[in-house]
C-alpha cells in the first residue's frame, strides 16, 4: 500500500514536473525521491510518470493515484484536526490561508499573539491569492481563511463573515513619470503595467473599470492576472521600485512606508478604490479552540463597528 509520504511525493512531482524542484519542496534529496517513487511503481506494477525531454507527465495510473491520494490527504488532515480539537489550545495547531493584503495586515499579528499566549500551539500561515485561500478551507486544508469577500459567491459549503471594507490607493516609484504629474486621470494609467496578485472579477470590475481591462490579462483558468503578477506585498513593492509598474494596496499598509521608501501614492481623479475582506470557514464543521481564538483576535484588530454584530462563525 502507498504510504502518506509517497502520496505527498507523487503530488509534488505532478505539481512541479521535475524531480529536483519537487525534492527541494519536500526537503529530501533527489535520489531519495526517485527511489521512493520507483519503489511505489514497483509495488503497484505500473508506471506513474512518463519521463522524457526533461519533464514529467502523469500517466493514467499516476492520475488515479493523484485523484485518490487527494482524498487520503484530506482525510488525514481531518483526522489530525479532530485530534487537535480534542487536545484544545495547549497543543495541536492552526492553519490559516490568507490573500496577500490580509496576510500583511492581520493574519501574522493575530497568529503571533496566539502563539505568544499558547507556546505549544503550531501556527501555519499560507499566503495565496483570494480564490486559492478560500479553496484551502473548502477542501479542508486550512482551518480558516481571510480573503476577498467576493469569493463567497457560490460557496455553499462555507460560512463567511465580513471583516471590513478597506480604502486602497495606487502607488508607483517616486521617479515614475506619473509621480510628477498633477491631477492624474484614469486614462493616464493605461500606458503602464499593473503589479499585484490575481484579482477576482468582481473586485476588478468594481475598482478598475474601463482601464482595468487593459491593465489586466486573462490567465488560462480565467483569473484576472496583472501583467506583473506577484504573491506578496513586498514583492509588489520591489517590482514597482524597479520598473514603471503601478501597484495598489490598502492605505493602512502604504502608510507604514515612509516618504524615503521611494514610493509615491497616486491620487487619481474620479477613482475611489476599496476592497472588502471576509473570514471563511467550513460549514457544519466545529471550529477548534485555536481557530475561535484567532477569529476573535482578528475581529479585535478591525475598526470599531466594521464587523457585523452577528456571525455564523463565532458568537
């Protein structure tokens, strides 16, 4: 029978399509990874990957292992979670998936306070785009997510709670051509690439309007992708500082960067930008004590009156 570790190895190979890259992600040597996968192939009597031209492609049998292995991984995650739930706050852990801006504004601070109060608790933060952060919770890979509130649409297996609507601004490097202009207009932005994480269609439509269609492109899976796609705020800042790209971020996050940081906030006529973020948890799933405490910590960080007085998540 395949071991859980072997399933993890097959999943990593399928994702990275390369033994060296998969081994680095798993924290094992390439030799150990190769031997383990070969041992699994020998045990099953089938080839799991076609190896050729320097890339890997799952065979029909590999696809079966991947499909069934995903269920095994989810069930194991659920088993560990139930044990942690029984243990309470003093042991066990919590996994939080957050989109780029909540991963800067609230999630690490709340996890830090939680870890400080309960030193034996294992805390994990996964920073992803909004869709994937919510997918994590939907698939049972994370206990809680903080992401764009628009992701609640069509998620019948999840409960959500609005945290706050956050004002946002466009920004560029201080030596950018737009930084020297007075009264920047929306059409002035069209000549420059946009840098940031993937956007939900609702968020892009609400904020970027007609010129957002030019600043963004559509990926194969129909996500709206900036021309300079990054996975963190710090990466966005570096991309903006070293190019003519324009980024956007919550005003509270931009306020942490002083004037000598090399960034300039753009004030654009007839353009008010904001984003609404929400907490997500699996419906009909008992929240662990650590998750309940995390939710309360994140709520406490919001402006007074920002969050609803009632919630499906935590009373």
